[in-house]
C-alpha cells in the first residue's frame, strides 16, 4: 500500500497510545515517568508543561525516533496496529531540529523528501505542501535565502507532504509572525478535521487550538485535565 493510500484511508481513525511510558537520561534523571494515555482522531491534542518536562522527548518517542526506557507505544491506522517500519508512512513530524539543504530550493528539498516517502507524484506533493503553508511563491528560491520564519513554514510543509494520519508539531509557532501563526492555526484545523494532531507547546494560543491537553509536570508525570 502506498503512503498516499495509507494516509487517506487511515487519517480519521488513527489513534496513538502510550503504556507506562518512561524515559531516563542516564541512570538517575527521569524525563518521563510512567505515562499512560490514548488519543484518537479526528482531533487535536496539546502537550504542555514546563521546560524539561519531556514534551519534545515524548514526540520523539511517539514518532519512533527514540526508544522509551520502559513501556511502549501503539499506533493504529486503518483499523490495524502499525509495525515500527510502517509508522513512517502514517506520521508527519515538524521539529526545530529538522534542517534542509541550504543550496537547494524549497521545491528541491521537498521533492527529495517526497521521494524518500515513495510518493507517486513527488513534485505535485511538494507544490501542494508549499501552497498550504504560504510558500508557493518562494518555491524556486534557495533555502539559504529564507528567514527563520520561512524555514519554520518549510518544516510544516515537509511534515504535510504525505498527508499523514498523525501530525506532530513541536513548538510550531517558533520564529513565526502573526501571518505564520495563522498558517499554523489553519494547518491544525485542517488536520484535526481529517486526522490526529499532537502539538508540543507552552504557547497559550497554540494550546487553545486543541480540544484535549496532556500536561507534563517537571518530573514527567502526566495529567489530562
């Protein structure tokens, strides 16, 4: 099954679950402690908490980029549990750690990513993603000429390329002006209507974009008010 097919059929019924998730930095310091939760799309979830509470770490674990010290995660899409190697098709992650080839244009960077996702029409996927984040007019510009806010929009576009069932946004409003924040609002609204969005943020406006909030305390103890 292609990435497009999996994403299209699974988006609204995607769910993600954490079972006793724990993550330790070294032998003593605990970043996330015995966290249990389950979220199901369509909808948006805000993951908030003080700096160092594990927001970004939790997203990395859920995306399969970082193994938990204990516990496990379960991602379901299209009525079935996805194996680790299948998760990449169903997940889209925008994080400040994502960088691009500065000498390439915005389109070239996204086409490269779309080909890695094995999309059938990488150029079309890149164009649609750039339009969605308001970068269509800068598609042919080299990323080296982009401001920090434009690069942040490009990160959003990269996460949207394959129309993921679960979209994960780590501090999505970072470096963005009011127009950029409106782009984030629209992206979250569209994804929440067709799938699941997880937003790691301490920004009050971004928290309000979600109907559910998972609050991490300083030791990673979770709460869902």
